């Protein structure tokens, strides 16, 4: 319950942010870090998925149809013939990455809620129209009234909206829950629109004619969750489902204007199931059991039908040529595109994998694993992939939305949202099948996973509506002994961890889970005594060249110089772990302020000591000795790592990208190689002497800024190599020398 809701609410903001940053290009800074960087190479879209959150049903030419949308770039709306199991038509929903609400109105038209946009599909014209929106990022919870007018909720301002197909008018009722972010669900009944609000769990009753509204609190004995994610009208009742908490299904009597004393816990459906025509029954999923509710008594009875996952929107259809499914059966869609039929008469259930059209999905996490591998998680969760840098081969596997990753030996660990679940993968096994080993209590997003002595040190973001992240110390070999330290820095979450000499150094963000404003104004650094299991220091660092005091400090990493390096906004800085003084600082991107919320900046180190980072969303190479830097010509990205081959890999939306890294070739380098080949017997002294003289003359002219003369001597050296005989130089050495001379930078 909580998991599905959490996946929904994040889509509205994170997907838009991803879309907006795919192809912003940055010019390379003029600096020298001693490396050559190739142009970015597109390695393809390693993570592809069918990710479906909702569906609706109708008829075309007398045939039962399912209407659904697969997430992607853009999302793809699909018309599916249930009997023939064919996808008849697909439509790209430009401007939307997903849809989590669909509805079929009485005239057969279908409405689809996207990223701030409402779409309309007509079975008659077989066209999809973009109807616009009310200036919000997400459209939630579709419902309709007697006139066929369509209502919806929204994010981030908890608004109510209405579309009138007879006039084409879009009505913005404004926010109906000031200070809240989500109107996650709606239900229309007798002139009023009821909306489910989150993160604060309450219901709003809106007069659709006047726009006046009132708040309806849920019963005090109900444990609230993330939101009122479900709202349906049934008989005289508004049926409300609490997402998270006690997962309660509540009944509001619209005649008495009060909640019924009857309610049910462990509700696992995303919409109420309406009974067949002229029925006074409705259905919901309690645990894995489909229950039937009599609307006269609100008594629930077990139908004998079991269903193992969350129940999305449903319809009643005929299942042809199957005696186990007589009459009308209940149909719903699953996350991965499977279509499930349930027959209340025979109690039979079957799922068929339909050919729903999937999509490449954006990369959510990227990290180096054991050996030559790179691991990636997709957004939204469901699929991940491993890419082998030596062969260029990739393979997908099932995994939720990983926010953080780490490798220990032959094992890969994934911190999965929602619920801060930790998964383990033995990379030596042929089958790629991560298994859940732990769940951090009361936390949601494990962005930081730092291995120390074969243990995982995990920094997390709390659940929706809460402040204060935790530090978890997890030994994968004895998960029962895990230690969790809550709210290590009061009302702040952990976005950086690094260990040195028995101490753990951490950094924070002032932000907590979605739906709650921070109470603090400045990010901090803390020091943790690993042996004693206690915090021994906490402070707000003063960054000499920063323009503002940062709200998030992340990327904490021990450099080859023994200093603790971190990032904030556009600044890279280093701290002495003994004195806790900032000893180096460079505001590389001074125009960047108040950047970031949760996702840590990546800092990775090459074997020769160059820092690579995603500072300010720009892949940047930094020489930590001189603080010279180079901004690589890539798209904006938050994800980057170094492969075992020494090359850079980063995410550009759905694409995995590669930048080949090589040392800059100088004339001094060429001289060293010439001498080496002579010493190894690959080149005769006579040729070595001629080549060395030419290169030394080129070097002399280069130092005097006489580049034309320098280049002429290099060309002369190349001519000598062209004329060289087999007895003078080996073929391999000859090819290497030509390549070096042609690559010299003056």
C-alpha cells in the first residue's frame, strides 16, 4: 500500500526533473588536468521496462478493451483488445512520463492523467487530444459527474480541477488544502467532489458549483499514512482508502455526514471494485483475499478469490473459450503488463502476459560493481541492468527503484525505495536475482551506502511527512545484529559518509521526506566514533569561497591525499580529518546556489589521483593538488562513475554514456617512450637518436611558443618512421610511435 503510493507521488516531480535535464550541454572550461577526454559515446538504453500503474475498460465495436499507459519517454497510451490479446493502437503522450489515473466516462471516451496534463481518447475518432491542465505537475484521481464532466486532483499545490467536454472549459478550483501538496484521489457524489489529501490525512468536500469546501477529518482511531490515496463513491457512501498507516478502508455516510463505525484494515487495492450492473455490492482486496461488501449493511464476506498483488482499476468482461471463467469475470492489469482475470463463480484466477509496449526508462542509479561491471537501476522501479565494460554486453533483471548501491567483494548491495529495503546480489551466480536482506525502520530512501570493513554504513531519508534521517550499520553476514541510530543530526537527513582511521564522517541535507518543510536552514558535518557507536562532533562548516551557506553537503570521500572531500552547490572542498578545518575550497560554479535535495553528488577517484564529480550536475574533472578543473562536454547528469577500464560512464536520461579517458600526450612523453623502446630492443639506436633529436627540437620551439616550427619537427619525425625499415623498429613500436606523435598536445 505505502509502496505503491510512494511510487506514484514521486513520479510527478522526479520524472519532470529528469526530462528537463537530458540534453543541456556544458562547455569545457579552459584548464589542464593532464587528461584527454573523448566525445561522449552512447552505449544505448540498458534498462527497458513495462511499468503500468493504472488502467480503465470499455468497448469498441462490441469488443472488450483495456486502456492503459506504460511509463517512458514519453509515456505510451495503449488500446488493448482483451479477447485477441493484441495492442491495437499506441499513442505517445508528449509531455508526460507516466499516467497513474484513467477513467472511462459513459459515452465511452477515456481520460488519462499525466504530468500536469489531462488527455482524452475517443473510440469513435481513435484520436488522443491534449486538453492541458491547471498549472500543476501531476494529475491525480480522475472521477466524473452526471453531465460527464471530469474531475481531478493534483500535485504540488493540492488543487482540484474540472474539465467540461461539452464546452472545452478547464476549471481551476485552486488549492483545497492550503499548506499540503497532494490531492491524491477524488470521488464525485450529488454535487460535491470529495478529495483525499496528503501528506496530512484528511478529506475535503468541495461544492462544484460554488467552489466552497470544508475539511473532513478521518476518525481518530485510524492510524494515518502517507495520504488518502483512494476515493470512490458507492451508494450513499464515499469510500476512502488510507495509503500506509493501518491501510484502512473507511466509509463516509453522505446523508448523515459522518464516518461509519465499520471499517476494514489491510486494504490492498488502489480503487474500489464496483459490482456488476444493478448490483448493490462492491469489492476490495484485504490482504490477498477479495472481499464483497453489501452496501446496505457494510458487511464484508470472503469471495474465495485470492490475488497476490495490489488491485488496480478493474472492469467486468467475458473471457472467451474458457469454461473456468463463465459469465462475466473481473479483469485488472498488473505493473509489468500482465492481465489478470478473476471469476467469482468458479474462484479461478489466471494471469496472461499481454504484449504491452514497453519503453526505455531513465536511469535512477549508476555504480561500479565487482570486476568489470556497472549496475544501473531504472526509474520508476521494476527493472535494473548490469553492463560489462570489457564486452559491451548488458543484461536486465528485476529490481525496485534503487537509490544507492555499493559493492563488497563479489556481492552487490542495493538500497531500494520505498521503505529503505536493502537487497543483496551474489554476482558469481549465473542467475541475477537480488534478495531482500533488511529494511531500515521508518526510513524511505537509502541514497548513501558506504562499505567499511565488509559492513554497510547506510544513510537514509525518512518517510513522507517526517524529518530526521538515520545511520544504519549493517553486517550482511549477521543482519539480525544491525544497529540503527535515528535522527543523528536533528531534523536532517544523511547524504554523505566516509570512514578514516576508525571514525565515520558524515554530511547532511536539511530536507526530510516529501510533504514536510525543513526546520533547519544549514547543512552540517558530523563525526561518528565507530567503536563507541556515538556522535562525537557536529558543526556547520564555513566554506571560504561559497556564496551561500549550503542546504545540502554530499559526496563525502577520502581522497588520495588523506583529506575528506565534499561538495555543496557549486563548491568542492577538502577537510582535514584531524583538525576538521577546511584546507582547500574552490567555488567552481559560483552561480549555483541551493542546489539539491537528497541525491548526493558523486565523487570518484582515478588511479592517478584525478577527481571526477557530478558537481552541480556537470561532469567535472578536478586536479586536487592545483584545483584546476575541466568541465566535460556532457548533458546534465546526477549519475557518473569510473569503470575498471579507467573510463567515465554517466547517465543521460535513458542512455548510458561513455567518455574514454587517456593521458595527454606531451613531447616529454614521446621522448620517454622512444628511450623505452630502445632499452627494450624494439628500436635501433640509430633511429632512436634521429627521432629524439627531432622531438627535442620540437620541444625547444614549443617552449618558445613557436608552434609552427615545433609541429614541423614532429612531422619530420613521422617521415623518419615512414621510411624506417623492419630491422630498425618493430611493427608494434612503429604504430605506437606514430599514434603518439599524431596526438601530441603543444
